[in-house]
C-alpha cells in the first residue's frame, strides 16, 4: 500500500458532487486497464473524500444514492474506472518515452526514403526527432500522433510511408522452416505449395521492412529463395 504522502488523487465529478480517493498512481492505472490488482494495493486510505486535501469525507448517503453503495472500496473502483487519475511526473515521463519508442518503430518500419525506397536507420530518425523538436503527448494515442510527427520530419528528412506486395518462392528444403518468418513480416495475400515442393506466396508488408525481410529469408534459406517486388503503394 502506498503512503498518503506519495499518493495522488483520483476524482470523479458527477451529479453535481465531487468524490476523491488517494491512490498509488501505477496501480490505479493498471486496475483501470483491467489488470488483476487488489484495490487494497491501490488505495492509500480506505476513505472516499469530498475534498482529499482538506480531509473532508464524502457523505455516505450521497455515495449510496449515486453509486448504489456506501462501501469505500466499491466506490473507489468506480472512481478509478470512470474518473480522472492524477499522473506523477515519473509516470508521465515513462509514458512519453514508451510512446516515443513506439512512434519511432512505426516510422522506421513503414517509412522509406522516396529516392532509394530504403528505410532510414533508427539513429537518423532519432536525430531528426531532435532537430524537429518533436513533442510526444502522453495523453494522445500513438496512431493519432504519427501523421503530425511525420509532417514535422519531412522538411528535415525525405520520408514517405510505403506498402509493398512481395512475391517469394522458397525451395522445398527450406519451405517449412521459413514459413513462420514469412508470415511474421506482413499479411499473406495468397500462397501455394507447388507439386515440386516449392512454397510460393505473395505478402503485403510495410516498405521499411523490405531489406530486413530479405536478410531474414537469406539467413533461414541460405540463399535458396527468390524474391520479387510486385507492387508499391
């Protein structure tokens, strides 16, 4: 259980009233995300407040009327589920860094240099992030931030998102061993096992993964593979 001094406030304003609890930031977020966390490990105090800073407890009658329960743990769960949880500076920074890494990974996998059609190395993207002064918003989803960040990078780094359709033909000796590798790089649009034992497939993948895909197949198949780009979108 977190101490009261280290706890943050989770609050819910509803029906014209304010309800607050003192919680462990990380555990409260985990509980909200559906993880199996005991509410006792979330709460710093087994009380529901009208104003936690002043120590004013919420009316049991109001809780019963609004939440259909006056039990502090029951009400706390509903506050965490529907209310607002204050984030510690450490949590916000960790969240920003996690989202920054995810955005970098998305741009690295999907983005290519329009001239060479090759992906930019991660270090080059990181340098461009710094030069463009990219801001990561911890409260906005990764998917919603990618395009805006891509627009900020373009004046610094030539980059565009590509999707490629690639055909592979793998010799019988390595067809079975390489299937999982092929499938892991994208969506298989069509595939067939020829009478000769060759495996032939067409898959769609992010353009930035093309070279990595070639390297992986050559490693698994020891060169016994034919690869051809059919379409770039």
